[in-house]
C-alpha cells in the first residue's frame, strides 16, 4: 500500500443522509450508560449500523469580563466553564498582556499566548472552556473579554 497520495487513503464508506429543512434527522436511539443510562440520537443505516447525530451548540447567554491590567498576575481571572463556547478578547492595555489557559499565574517566560496593545483575539474553541489567567508587562489599561455560553 502506498504511503502517500490518494491510493494511501482508506476506502470511503458511502453515507446515506436524510436532509430536511432543519438538516439531518435522527431516526433511532442507542442506549448508553454514563452512570444511570441515557440515549444518544443516531441515524440507522441499511446494514443496521448507527451514525451518531451531533448538533452544534449555539450561545444562549453572553457575559463580559473587564480586567484592569496589572503587573500582579491574576490566576483564573476568567474561571473555567464547561458550558462556554466562545471567548473574544480585546486589549486596551498600554503594554503586552500574557495569557495562560489554566489556573496558573503566567509569566513572561511561561505563558500560552500574549496580547499586544490593540490586539483582538478569538480563543480557539478547544481552549474556550479552560480558565484564563493574565499578567501585564506593565500596569495600565484593560482587557475586555466577551464570553458566550450555552445552557
């Protein structure tokens, strides 16, 4: 089997999807047991296999966070939230602000990202649910953050 190119790819299984005005419709339920038991929605294909239906969550609430930039780190300035979908930040700071996506205080040497004055940043969805800690290179200005969550 070739290592590169189209011939290296596994064969694709044909999919049969039912489209309606609202999208794909689940037509079966498969029991799972995450503790007490629950069902997941699936679309059952001809051979008896199930394809799981996953809906994209939409924001149901918006909150804001304003942090006055300081040279004293703020661990978990924004608390972790499993229901959070989106984080959008704007730097109105007078100097660089270091960010960490955990409950650890960032430093200039140990941070995950930084914002320079005037930067706008949409946190990747994979990191949006984590705590966000902040540290200013120098004091002055604010970091404005908009947080979107789904219930």
